[in-house]
């Protein structure tokens, strides 16, 4: 169990510090992984704070917030922009938590080979019978921007997932 927790922590540190976009691209993407923790404030009242997951004690059952922040500095509007995040190993997507203003959110249960909106993703069971994929079956999430990104556009897309 400890080995699994250390692996997850190492994965979170890598993901949190890894810039997703290629060098010199006008679209900059930065991944951040955080958890909400409850602490007592100076008045002794419980308060929820969001902290870097790499600096928190993350254990099975905890929920991690995976955020991709974007900024666009290109001269021309960027069209057909898509941000794709694989579901990290040892994590299960928390149904209904993916968000991204101005995007269409789609899911994959076949390692990114095909995508569909939640509730329309199909998979085959061990007997070859097709069924609707559950949130736990998702392997990737993508955000397809509905319009062009103008110079100076900034925002974020995110989802929550639970540690197995």
C-alpha cells in the first residue's frame, strides 16, 4: 500500500510540474494538481484550503483536482483547439466534475481512440456485449473549444478524480 501511495505521489509531482505545451507555441498549457484540505483557522473554525497535491498526504479515497491552465499569445485567433488529459493511473474520474468554460467536454474509454459526451461512451464487456461506459471506465477527457481563442485568452479546464 505504501509503495502504491509513493507511486501516486511521484506521479502527482511529475504531472504538476510538467508543462504540457511544446516549446515556442503561442498556446501555453500548465498542469496543476491540488487537493482540498480542512484546517482550523485562527479562530478555531474549520476552513477548506486548496493545496498542491505533491505537498499533501494523498491516500486512497482522496480526491485530486486536475487543472490545466491555458493562455494564448498568438497573433491570429486559434481555431480547433483541443485540450486532452489522460486519466492518471490509479485514479477514477468523479462523475460530473469536468468543467471548462466555452468547451464541449468528451470522454474516452478506449485510451483516446474515440470520444463521446458523458453517457454516450460505449465499451464492450468481457462477453463482447456493448454497454454505456461508467465514469470509472474513462481513460481520457478532452475539452473541445467551441470558438476561436483570441490573443490574450486565458482560462482553465479541470476535473476531479479519486485515488484508487
